[in-house]
């Protein structure tokens, strides 16, 4: 199965030469020269939208590959610390950081080269070696990207092959036995054909006792342009992570007092002798741009990925009356998922009188198969946090069968987008998508499977108007949908649960002049049709919940001189559960700070190869989960760094959490939190030629 799917991807590349022979005598189309307002990147958002970033009627921020190195970032979550209203989630010592990343109060989904990842991002949030840039689009955007999270899109664009040969090797080391090797090589193989190979291997400890971090990621990219009319791309990646399944720390002793000394951040309350989390995922993407004429291009896209993991997990439950003995349970199991997505896009321009339309018409097919087998551990005992004794050092775990479930999706979608240039200063964007989804889940423990066919129609409209060459105003209304919590499930009456939906209204200003750029936005984002308990029978769910966030964001950058730059951002987010049958209506949304602030500066010391860097990130308190009375305290993190350019060598040193701030992040349940990273030092030595 996997071999045949990879063959399909390769066939897209093999089709390119024949097309090139037929079209090589046709002149190429002209590429628009785009000047971006409020970003560091000139181009279109997301790898497939065709919308220049300065015309996207939503807030967008970009983190480049250089930023990743300069910040000493260790994960996708670290990168989000510089994005106002983005929640970086928990540390990479947690099981799946992607489950905790949020934008504007709601979960954010990751895309790769314009195609949603679905599972690939779950394996290793530290796999940064093949990333060229990260574009954070705030708010739901399901028209082009399909089922996606409410909060926004973390769009990852991978590194592209270059014709000029280049090699970069880097060694990183630091405290907690951090050791990592990174490689990036590119160059042309023949006329029109270029290759790029990236990867990294890490063998490190962590600040948590007994938890190591062994991981590898590799990327291979080909670009083949046999003529001006054809460009074919192949991207193959693989990630693998082997670590312990960290259960976190209990609420009491961390954010609540347990009557004694606060718990150490390094404390491990699982079972080191048996806890495991091994995960891996291959990914293959291929797409070919065929220019039908100077005005029209057709692009087939293909992606196949897997997610495979085996685990043994101890989970913390409620404390006993003494507040230092924590009840626990456990499970062991395996999950194997395979996801195929194919798209066919037709894009081009046409004129209706004086008005220019830039059209994108597309079809998408999704094929998803998953299996999750679980056993419950039957002899897990409580643990005392002051004098922890690990039971499975002398006792073998026993287990009982829990369930063997399957998760299947067949999906089809049609979508259309029109960018309309009414005048040189004023443009409109309208888009619509209809999806047909046939989903099933189960059986669970011998119960029959649930199967349901549902559909969803979503749309988007927005406009940007340039008031002056420096100042523009934008407004937009966009929608999305997600089947993560509803696919295949049915209500008490037997009707299928509908996809959860979302919408956002946003108004903003963008400014750029000389060395100053900035933006401000006002928005309301809602999650509607959310799953909540059925008031007749709480063992079932219905689509009747709703949450909303009202917010303000301000962000900008000032180039004080040729070698001195300052950037900063602030977000105000007022979130509330507006409808729920779970008894939490009117209460705060979980893990959402009302205020957050971020700032960074970079100063090149004149006459020297030295660059100094610094940053600060502050968030106010937030409740643990929706409607919770447990409050996670506010915290402020600072970091310092320096870069030394001694070509062909480069040295980058970073100290993160400079003042060793003690803080905790939500784990996704009401019993545990994850400790944030303590003071961490990293030294990176690279050689480039």
C-alpha cells in the first residue's frame, strides 16, 4: 500500500518532462512582484492560497529559519512565544505538544506546504531542521485547507532545493546533557534539477528525572523545472521520537498548596521502568505546477503520511486526603494511522470589464484509516510525592483488555476562491467550500461501530483597502469546521453529530514606512456547534455548545539603525463559555490568558562580528481547563543570546528562562500540569560553505 502511494507521488514528477516537451516553445507568464506590509516575507500565504500576505484579511505573522536559530528555539511552541495571542503550550517533555498549541484561545492546526498534516506534527515538535518559515494565520480558515482547528493555522513551509551548492553543518550542546547534530545540503544535479537534504539527530537528557529525549528527523526534497511551463516538487520527510511518557505533576504541590514544600520540577511520578513513548511518522508530498497558458495553471497535489506509536502510560488522578499521596492509573497500547490526501487546483486570472479576477478552483479527496488498541494496567498503586517509590521496579505490570477501535474517513470537497481587484488600491476576496464526509469509529470493546455521513458548507469574505502607500485597512469574516470530536459519533436519537464549526469577524490596520511597520486588529472568534452533554441523557452528546473570544492585538517592529531592531506585541483576549450543558456556561475558557506581551531586540555591535539578542514574554493567569476554579499563575520569561559570525563558522549561544522562573502549563486534564522549562543554556557551532 505504502509503496504504491509513493509511486503515485513519483508519477507526478515523471509526468513533467512529457508536458514540458509540448509547452517548451510557449513564453512564460510574468510573476507579480509583491511588497509585503507587516511581514518579513514577500509571497503568498500557505504555499497554495495565491493571496499575497499583505492582502490576507486576517492577522498573519511569520517566523523565519534565521529566527529559529537566533531564538535558540527547541520546538514549534518556542516559536509561538513571539506571536501575540498565541499560546506556546507545554514543554516538549510532554507527550504531544501539538495538542496544546493555541491561537486566540483555541487549538491551532499545522499545515505543511499548503496541505494539512493531521498526524505528522504529533510525533516531534522539535523537528525544525527542514523548516524555511512558519506562517501563523489567526482564526479559522477552512475554505482552502479543509477540516482544521478553530484558533488558526500554523503553516509550515519546508526548505526548497537551490541550484547553487551549499552545505551547513551544526553541533549543539547544553545543560541537561543536550547533544544534537544538524545537516543541511543543497545544490543542482542537472539543468533544472536541484536537491536538498536536511536532518538532525538528538541524544539528550531533560530537566525531568529519568526522561531522555532520543529523536531523529530527515528531509529530502527535489525540484525539477524542465521548462518555464513546468515545475515539479517532491518532499519526503521522516520523524522519530523515543522518550518516556511523562505524566506531569499534580495540581496540589504545584499551583495549589499541599501543606509542604513545593514539588521539584524534575520530579517524575510515572514508572521509569516501564514508561515508554515511541512514535514515528513518514510523510511524502508531491505537486506539479503545469502552466496551461500565460494566465492559467493546473496543480495536482498528493500527500501520504503515517503515524505509528506504542506507549505505556501512568496517569495522575485525584490526591488522597493527605494531599501528598496521589492516586494513579495506567494504560498501554498502540496507535497506527494512515492518511492520504489528493488535491487538484486550477488557478488563473480573467477580466470582466475593468475588474480583474484571480480564481482558484479545487477538488480534494481524503482517505484516512486509524486503529487504536488499548489495555488498562490493573496493578498501578498510588505514589507519595515526598518519598516516591516506584512499584514496577520490583513488580511486573499486569493488564486487562480495554478496546480495539478503528477510525475511518472518506471525504470529498469542492472549493472556490476569487480575488477581485476593484481598483489598484482596493481588493475583495470571497471563497466557499462544501465537504462531504463519511466517518466511522469503533467498535469499542465489542460494541458495534458508529458510522455517519455528514456535510459542511463554509465560506469566507474579506477586503483590503490601501489608504496610502504606507497604511491599509482590512476586514474579513471567515469560517471553519472540525470533525476531531464528532466523526462517526451519534446522538441519543441516533442522528449523526454534525461537525463543530467556527467563525471570526476581524477588522485591522497595517502600516509600513521606512524602518517602522506594525498592525492592530480587533476580532471576535467563536466556536459554535460545539459538543456538549445531552441534558436528557448525559452519556450522549449534542451540538449545542459555544465559546467565544473577543480580542485586540497590536504588534510591530522598529529598525532603529542598520544593526538594531526591536519587535513587540500585545494581545488582550476575553474568553467565555457562552453555552454549555456541562454546568460551565458563563465561565472562563481554559488555558487562555487575558493579557500577553512579547518583545525581542537584536543589536549588531558596529565594527565587530558580534550580535546581541534578548527577549521577554509575559502572560497573565489563566484557568486550567474550561470553567475550572484552578488558576495557573502568571509568569514572565526572559532570554539572552549572542551570535558570532566568523565565516565560514558561526557561533550562537542562548540562555532561555534567564531568571529561572518557576511556572506550569496546562496538560489537557484537571489532575495534572506540566512544568515549564527551567533556565536552559544552548551553544550552537555551525560551519557553512
